[in-house]
C-alpha cells in the first residue's frame, strides 16, 4: 500500500500531536505527515511539493474560519481537503464542505481509524470527481464539435441559397398580379402545377385573406407598410398547405405597377416554393436537438447516483431539449400493477393524473399506448392522436391539454419491463423515424443506468458486509472478554455494516426462554415489547429465534411488511423503521445455543451472498463465545487461538470466493477463468518451491484478479467483435479498480498488489503503472504467465481458443523480456513434461 503524504496545518502543538499519534497508532507507516502552522506557509508548500491530502484547522494565526478553506481550495482545487472543528462548530464544518472541503472532523472525538477513513474517503471522492469532470468535458467537447458542424452546414446551405437568389434575381416558379386594391387578379399555370396550392377561390382575395402561418405581427405590419407605400418588396415568406393538407413554404416578391399618369394600378410579382429548403433547415435544427437530448442524458447518467435524481433530470431534458410539451416516467406498482408516475416535467394541465385515475394501463384500458408498451416491451407511437381510433377514450382529455402526438418507450431493469417513459407533442406527425430512434436509445440508456445503479448498490453492500465482517474477525482475535467481544461485534455490524440493529441472545438450558447477551443500534424498547408479547400457543406468537433453534439454520425475512412468516409484532418493528430481519444460529456441536439477529432499514438487503457471509460470522462468533468460556489453561488457549485463525482464514477464503463468483456471474464467457488461472498459478509456484503460505496468497489473488471488471459494462465484456480504443481503455482500468476495492481489506498476503500488477510486464510494456523488473512482485509475475496461458487456450466471445501450444509459444517468445524466465520455464515444464491440463 502506497504511503499517503499528508499536509497537517495546525498551530496547536497538542492537537497536532493527537492527530499524529492517532494515525501512527491506527495505521503505522501509511501516512507521511508534513506539519505547518500558518496558512501562508501551507500555500507555499502546496505550490512546491506534492501532497495526497490536507488536514487543516480552521483558525490559524494568519487566517480564520471559512477564509482558510477558500484559500486552500482555490490554491489547488484537485487537492482533497479535510478540516478540523471544535466540539460546537459542526455547522461550520458543514459550511466548509460547501466552500470546497471534502469532509470535516471534530477535535477530540476522532479516533485514528476515523481520521484515516475520512482521509481515504476524501482522496477517493476527489479522484472520482476528477474522473467525472474529465468525462463531462469529453462529452461537452463532442457536443460542441457536432454543433459547430451542424451550424457550418446551415451556413453553407444559406450561402448556397443567397448565391442562387443573386443569379436568378426575381426569376421563380410562378407569376401573379394584383389590382389597386391589392386583390389577386391572375396566377400563372405554374402556381397550381408546381406549388400544388389549393385552387380555391383565390381570385379577388388579398394576401392576408389567404390562410397562412409562420408570419409574425411585425412581419405583417412591415409587409403592409411596403404595399400601402407602393414600394417593391422581396422574399416575403409564409407557410400554407397544399391540396393534400401538407405544409408548404412560399417566398414571394413583387413590383408596383403605375399607368402613364403615374397612378398606382397594383402589383406584379413572382413566387417560388421553398419547402425543401425550409424542411432541410427544420431537419438540421431537429438533428441538433436530438444530439443535445442524448448528450445531456448521458451527462446526467454519469452524474446521478440514484433513481430519484435520474428520473426528474431525464424528463426535464426531454422537454427543454426535445421540445415536447411534457414528459413523465412511471413505474409498475408491485401491489396493483398500475403505472405510477415517479417524475414529470412540463405543462400537462393535470393530464398525467387523470390518466392514472382512468386506469390507463390496466383492465379495459390495456389497448392504450402505455398498456401496449408494457405488455409488448416495445415502443408505441400515435402520431395523430385525435384521429387515432384506438385513442378514442382519451380524445377529449388530449384536446383540452393540446396533445396531438404521443410516444411511449419501455424501461427495463435486468430483463424485465418495470415501467415506461412517455413523451407528448402538440404537433401531429412529430415523431419521425430519427426522433423515435433517438428516444429509443435514450430509454435504453436509462435502463442501463438503472442496472448499473443496482450493480453499484450490490457491490457497495457486499463491500460493506466484507468490511464489517473483517472488523468483527479482528475483534474475535483481539478480545479476550466475552461481554466486550459481543458488544464490539454488535457495534461493528451497526457502524461498519450499516445495519440498523444487531442483537445476540442465548437460550436457557431448560425451556424456550432466552436472554440478551449484547445489542447495539436502534431499539426504542423493541426487545421489551417483543418479550412481553411472546405467546407460543397463539398463531404467529413465537419469535423467529424459535424456528432457528428448531432447524439450526438461518431465517431471513427480506420484507417485514409483507412476509407472512414474520410474527405478530410486525407493526412494532415497522414503527421503529425495521424493514428486513435475518436471524442466524449460534451453534455448538450441532446444537443451537443462541442467535445473532440483525435488522436493516431497507428491504431485500439479505441476499444469498450476504447471508452466507453472515452465517460464517455467526459460526465464528459462536466459536469465539465457546472458546472464551472453556479456556482453562494457556496451552489450550494457544491451541484454540490457532484453530480460530484457521477458521478465520477459511472464512476469508470463502468471502473471496463469493466476490469472485459475483464477478464471473456477469461474464458467462469467462466463467471459471479465475479458478483455472488460480490452479495453474499455484502449480507453477509449487514447482518453483514457494512456501505453503505464499501458495495460499497466490491462489486467493488469482481467484479475484479480475474483480475490477465488475465496473465494466457487461456489453463490453461479452462483445463478440474487436473492442474500440475507448472500450479497451475501460478494460485496462480493471486492475486499478480491483486494487481500489481490495486495498482497504487487511489480508495476510499482498492480494491487492497481486491484482494491481497482474498485467505488468518486465520490460514496462504492461499496465496500469508500467512497472519494470523487480518493481513487480514475484506473485504477480507468476499470475501474469498463468493468466496469459489460460486466456489464449480458452474460448472468448471474439475468437475460439488458440490452444496450449500457441500459448506456450507466446510465453516462450516473451521469456526474459515480458515474462520472468523462471516462471516461464516452470510453466512450460508443467505442460510438456508433467502432463498438466487446464480444468474444464
């Protein structure tokens, strides 16, 4: 693990010594502190030296309060800043975060672990902000380039039209005449043949008596001024319709006519059909809007961290950039299967709520657009809402709010349709093929974002559970007193695991009663209430612990509100915010002597992987309880300690297996890859004479060496063709991502470094750090050879397996340059002389 260079800005000797001592006690050797007492001194050091983070008091001899924060943040915005406040300055600490700090700590209340964790989180958040900022800048640059190209095309089109007008002057498609009262008296045949205008009774009418649109009041006023002044006019443009009712754009120019006495007799002029040019301009503007919709949606997906944040932003983008009158997103309610609005934007005048009240997606209304979208899983469009017979039940409602076209697109999570995004326009025919394709891509991006949010939440919860269990295992090793151990484990499950309550109870030797040994987290009298209402003779009156005692296995309730198995004090649990509960047995020689009960504020949190980890924790906890009760003499205590360490190692190995299974579940093409690499790496290490302890570390490192691929979209991992440069750069980031996940877990082996360096090469051609020679740890050199051989020999989405012979040829060609010679020789010997075969 690399040393963190920390600039400590504190003028109080006592406070500075407390911070230095706390960090040295919790993480010896991990932090290199540079001390400063004045702001001016700190700013000079920041300019001249490199630091990973700054930990600063707010009040210094030459700066006080938020001015200190602003000065440090402005000097180096990329440098993570954590501030120190007094006991009564927490509001000041929160304001400091808004001014540029990453976090704050209260003096005297922060342990070494809290300071170290806060600094690591600040550094990681700053790094993520940098990545997001880079991604946003890339998107903005692409949008700017596309916008410039579109504007250049419009300018080119406008220039071409100007040159055409200069060449043709008044020459156009048809000729017309007006009398002195500005009534039309004659049109040439081309007016009807080329412009396809409605014949009608146009003779005898003035121009403003002919239906037209797209002319402002100011334009009409200027046009009439020219006519009344008997002036020439040119290129007066307006919009009308042809015989088929389709829009046509017309440009007309005219000259006044005078008789020999200079009396005004009317106008003569020419007109031309400019529909194609106008439609091209509209199409270009529309295409620009479509690119902006996708660009803004992608930026939002990158930035948003929750569904509640994503949905309103997407609806706003659709209305502001897609030019819809309103848009909304609905999700299917799990109870009544109706589509419930989750976010909306625009002026719908109550339309959305009335749709919900009429049951637009259920019962007799399944023929509606939304109902058909949810049933088919495909988009549904009505481009002329008021003439569409299928939309008859909603014609009056649509007419009142101005809806003339609508489109609905399904939103998926996993492979299931969970809702729809809905768009409305006040123009018939608004949803062109290009627009539909863009909106379909937008809905697909939203679905991908939802899947990614779920994956990130699963990973966050799994990492949280792993961290909590690792801390509990440390407590099991460290604590010698049973009461201290149980209280510490319960507290860690709440503080580190994020659970709302943890409780350990022991059954009485006789009868069914039990008593509490330890608890932590939210309670509010819950235990007393439950204990007072236990009536095993009544239906639902027995606690879940009774079933655990009877079966010897865990009992999980992932939704207290709906699970019929939960006892009759369900309301008491819900009042206290408990949403899920897992009760785990404490076993001794196959008999349940107690339970570990854990509550969570969220439903569905106890999945298969987490329950497996918690069962292992309960087993370790039971062992810890019994070991402390039965320890009689020192020799026995030492033996117990060794046995327990073996169990901890087994638990750690199984935890790593769970993480590896999570990664491989996303990529079926490489399922088993990590285990095959592990088997080969261990075989090579054995042949090289490494100790059993090193073999164990190599095996575990190999099992999770591709953990970082959990951050890579599954579509890229399983892509059958050649990866783009950007996609390959995402793939190359997986060693660093895996290292970032594992670096905070204290393994007895260099697992995180093995994962980080397994793609490094002796000549520096590897990634992500480009390490050379002895800078690469030996375990990573072994894993590099095993990974290459297995990958080449196995099938991939983009090619069939190349076979062992070609894999051996590859590592032989890189012997001494890319790969360690001793490792290559051992691997070749395994296959060519010892008959080693990769597992199927």
